[in-house]
């Protein structure tokens, strides 16, 4: 089983080398004074998962940790995973491989990219030692099917396969720690709690909602903001929760209004919001994920969606791309 879900023993850090990475956990929780929330009686907090590790920040560390442990438990094999040309998951997996001494293979959507100069993300992946393999877009759509996986194994040998975005049952279980950290930090908070998180493949949302659901009622409400259009993500999050926790769990929903036209696309409104947020609070926002989520939360606050006295927590899942 390539995903390693059947493994029950978590190797110690000295076995896997993960202890040498020194992640910053729990990640900081920072309050920001933002008039667009405050005038509606709403408090805004930032869960700074972008500060967990300089090369494996945010949901990437949380989603990769248990997969890396399971990979170590199966013996030395390359890590093989999937992503688009601007995939932060590919970048994080390549960095993890370099830091831990593991070979990595990145299967990239779009074989036309093989003849073009590498963009900053793929260039960094290659610099970290990742072997890049480009699939046609039609073949990539079938990447989880046995025929495609068998062809990849025939080409690269025995590999530990991590799905696109790192989202599998182990990733969801790793992201449950995010929910637990928030419950512990906000145990004495008054008023409703609302947590916003950007969603690509749904693993962070699946685990976050499950971790938040472990405490007493009332459960914090989680709003996932998909960065892809299509309306398909709800079923995938529910399936991830079923695989990781046995059933759908937690109070979560998706808001499809703020994808900005699709993955790696944006709008003038989102760009202007991101620039203004940086001027107000000094935090440069990742445009693919974080800016869309914070823009969505701000619009909802302005529309009066959140009751006075509520606390809104925005999960900063990753830093802005600088390389």
C-alpha cells in the first residue's frame, strides 16, 4: 500500500530523522486589529502555520509528517508525488527529501512544460534534488488509476507514493493537530469561534475540522475556501474524513465564492486586498491560497455574516512565494 495508511507504528524521531527538522509547534496565534472586523464587533486572529518551518511551512509540514514517518517505516524508497507547476506541495516534498536524505520524484501536470524554462517553484524543486517527470494533462487526470501508477513504478521502481497536495488519511490525521492546538489556545474564549482555511485538495480542512470536534460543544465552525472552481471538493473532504476518522466529523462548510477564477488565478480585487492587507499588518500574503481565504473572510465580515462577539481565526497555511 503506497500511501502507508495501514501502518500503525510511528517511528521515533531518531529513526526517521524528523526530529532534526525542529518544527515550531504549536504555531503562533496572533491577534491583528482590523477595522473591517472590529466595526462589526468581531476579533481577528491569525494562526501562523507559515512559521512552523522555513522550508516545510504550515499545512505542508502537518500533511507530510505522518507520511514521512510511514515512508521510513517501509524501508528506504524514493518519495513520489504529484502537483502542478506552482505546487507548494512539490516544493515542500523536495525540501523534505533534501533535509532527510531521501530521493524525491515530482510528477508534474503538463508535458509541454518539459521543453520550457523551469518556473521558480520547479527550479527550487530541482535544486533540492527532486527528479521532475512531466505527464500530459490527459494522463495526469488519471494519475490515481492503476495503469498510470503501474507505469510510474515501472519507470522509477518501488516508491512511496503521496497523492497530489499530500492529501490522504495520514495527512488528515496530521492536520488534526491544528484543530487541537486551536481548541487548547481558545478554551477560554467567549462568543462563537469561526476558523477559515484555504483549500486545494481538502486534507487540511478534513483534519482541522476533526481536531476541533474533539472538544466539548459548541464546536467551532470551519469555513473552507476552495482555490479551485468546480464544486467538487465537499465530497473529497468527506471521503478523507471517512478514511482518516471513520466518518464525517466537525462543523465544516465550503464557500465557493472566492476562488478568483481557479487555481493560480486571481482578480484585481484580490490583488488589491492583498496589497492593502500588507500595508495594514505587515504580512505579505500568498496569492494562490491565503489571500483568497482572507479576502473571503473580510467580505463575509463586512456583510455581517459573523455575530458580534465572534472570534475569527484565519489559518495562514503558507508564506508568499519569494523564490
